[in-house]
């Protein structure tokens, strides 16, 4: 009787091995579910990024506001009749000389050749 009990317990353990540790076992299924959740999260982030880029592309194609904004901030361009004013931060020490870049005047905007006067 004891031999039969041990044999049945051994068979039970042999049957349980593929269920827990085998190719399609619970541990592998759990790991795959974690990978699916991570992939879905990454896909959602990429979808949001793509939607933002798509809206920016549409804005650049259709409107001039985005182009003007980029020209102003990235290239430092101004319109023809605008005045460029740069506000410098106060010097930390009143007696210290200002850095060379801060003391130099701002360059005058270039006018097209047709509007220059002799």
C-alpha cells in the first residue's frame, strides 16, 4: 500500500512539472502577460507621441502660425516693422563689468535691398 501511495505521489509530481515549469506552464504564461502589458503601455505612449507629431505636421502644412513661431524662437527673426528689445538681468555685483555678450548692442534687422535708402 505504501509503495502505491509513493508511486501515485511521484506520478502527481511528474504531471505537475509541465503545468508549472514546462513550455506552456503557468510561470511562462504569467511572464508573457507581463510582457503584453508592457508592450501595450509602450504602444499607448507611442500613439500619443504620433498624434502630437501628426498635429504639428498638419499645423505646419495648413497654418502659418507655427512657421512664424519657429522662425521667431529658433532663428531669432523679426517682422519688418518690429522693434527688437532685449531686457538684460541686473548685474549681481554693481561694480563688476558686464560680460562682453551682454554689453554688445543687438544687431539691427536686415532690410531687403529694395527698401534700403542711399
